[in-house]
C-alpha cells in the first residue's frame, strides 16, 4: 500500500473510461477544470475513438490526454490507461463519464486520505466520493426475506447482493467504512490497481465489476466513503428494448454468481434463494404489461438456469462470465 508520506494533488491521476458519450465527457471535464486542486494527470480512455478533438479543447485549461484504447470495454479501457500513468502518480481516481465533481471534492478527499493513512491499522486501499444525488432506498420485509437489504450501509450480503454505501448525508467530514466501493467515483491507491482485475477480458456490460474487485480487498484493507467529497451523478436512464432488458437481466445474475463463487464467505444457497425471489419480483411487475420488467425477469431466469447447470457440468464462474460477451 501507499506509504504514510503526504500525497499531493499533483500525484493524483483521473481515469475515465467512456464510449460515444461526448456531451458527458464535456460536462465531466468542465467540472474537473473547476477543481480547487488540480490532479497531475487526466486520462480519457476512449473506446469509441472519436473524442480526441473534444479533449483537445480542454488542453489549455487542464492536463488531459485522450487515449484511443485497442479494445472497448470499461475494464479493458481502464487497464490500458493504467499502463500510461506517470511514475510519480500515487492515487488514481476512477470516474464514470456521467459524474461531475464539486470544486472542493478532490482536495477534501485528499485531505482525508492523508489523515487516514497517517495512523496505524489496516492500510487504506480505496475511498469512494460521495455521490450526493443518488436516490435512497428503504428496507422492507421482502428485502429482508430475499437477503437484499439496504441497511446497514456498505454491506455485502451472503447472497451476493450489496447495500449501498451512499449518499452520505449525516455530517460534514463523515467517513463511512464499507465492505465494497462502487466503481464510478473512487480514489484508489495505485498499488491495489497493479493486480489484474478478475474480469480483464471483453465484456458487453461490466455489471458487478466494482464489488467483484473491491470486496476481496476489504478483508485486509480499509475501504471508506468520504462524506465531504461531493460529486453528482447525471445518468439519463432510458427504457431499453426487450432484447437488451433480457441481456441485462441475464448478466446481473451471472456476474453476481461470479462474486459469490469467488468468495468462500458468501453462500451459493443464499444466492439461489435471493435470485429466485428477485425474479418473482420482476415477473410480478410485468403482469400489468411492463415489457422491460418481463425482459429483465426472463433474462434473470435464463442466467439462473445457466448457473444452476454449471454446478453439474463443472463450468467455472469465469467461463460463464466470458460467455456473456459472445
């Protein structure tokens, strides 16, 4: 892990993996240009090979480079950008392209990072920024029954479902411990990124990749959320067509199984129980005619059958994940 010497903002790199979303990148870079503390390196890992001219517009304001990645896919694009990091970079901020940062977010995160790494105890591996505008969910009987509770925050349940670790609203400067970190706005120690991501192969949708990567780290390292470091999420959700809903449903079941199968402290039995009830919930939503819910439910059912039969054919969880890209 990083040593206890004070880290400067110029020793931070920002990496954003993106594809064909120029307006999102423009908004992100505008927010980066407004930061009180500027990072030493900003890399836009472009999977669509069409952002170079846009990025050049910001060259006079910030130290940003556009990388045309040889293979598309969020994980592979980030991996490629990691190879381009300067030697003096010690922290890497992974950002989704639909995030914008408040002016003081980076400086406050860095201040807390330096404070937390100055003492004894587990090394600090990652710090999520506080995505303040995420909707808050509430627990209920069905969530508890299905082992998909949302409280307490930052938990990974035996079923492979997670409780959110944000937004953090309770107090200024609050640091919240977590067992996993969402991938879209996280400051990582460079050392933990040296180990290849378990899903370092082509994927069509990197669902659950963040918890698959971060949860094992939590056993020997600290993962925290910084309430002071405020960012905004600006994704514009749209209704997917039926085929895409089916694929998304299948993918989330298979990838959640990858998480469970990769960690001995999680339970395959709990995974099957929870996934079955989750599917019933989607199918119930489909009864009034919700085609997206029907597609997602059918996709999840298909994924669950694949996972079930893999128990008898000895097909590995990684092979199941690779098959999603076919």
